[in-house]
């Protein structure tokens, strides 16, 4: 007489593995997109915060810090006093993808931007900028400086 064995058949196991594969194929791209979107949102929030700091600096000194005085946020002193880095803004000067923000100013106006995700030509690779208090994306900047 045949005994019934307890356990799963090979077909049942293959069906379960296929279901897990389908779920993973749907979930992983959505997760990766969510991660990139969060980096983009963080970058936009940083740009707004730095823009606010630049506005405060402009109110105090009646001009925006020049490009030469803060460079790409590496030289942060003007005449021996702390400029934008510590006095007005204590956050990060790198975007969500680890690239330093670009800053261009003639004293009257400024362009502050991130070039987006490196090696991505669309979507999250679009430039994100803060120009004189307004946010811009995808190369729609009214002044040059983020290229």
C-alpha cells in the first residue's frame, strides 16, 4: 500500500518562487524610484534653505556673496569673517547624490543649483535650481550658471 508523504511538490514550490519573482519585479523598480525621488526632494529642500540663507546675507550686506568669496562652497570666509557657511546656514552643501551645489552670483542676483543624478539624462538627471528665490527644474533657468 502507498503511503502519503507530507510536504510540498516541486510544482507547488515553483509556483511560490514564480509569485515571489513577480512581486519582486514590481516592487524593486518602485522602491528605486522612491529612493531617487527622496533624494530629489531633499535636494530641493536644501536649495530652499540655502536660498533663504542667501536672502538673509543679502539683507545684512545689501548684496549676495560673490562667486569668488564662497566658490563652490569650499572657501566660506569673507575678510576673515564667516560668510554663508556657518553664520547663515549649517546644513549640507552636497545634493542628494553627493555632488556639491553650484553657485553663481554677480552680487545682485544668484543662481544656486544641483545638476541632478549623475549620468542620468532625464527624470532625476534634470538640473534643479534656486534662482533669486524661485525653484526651477530641467534647464529652465532664467540666468546661466548650472551648465
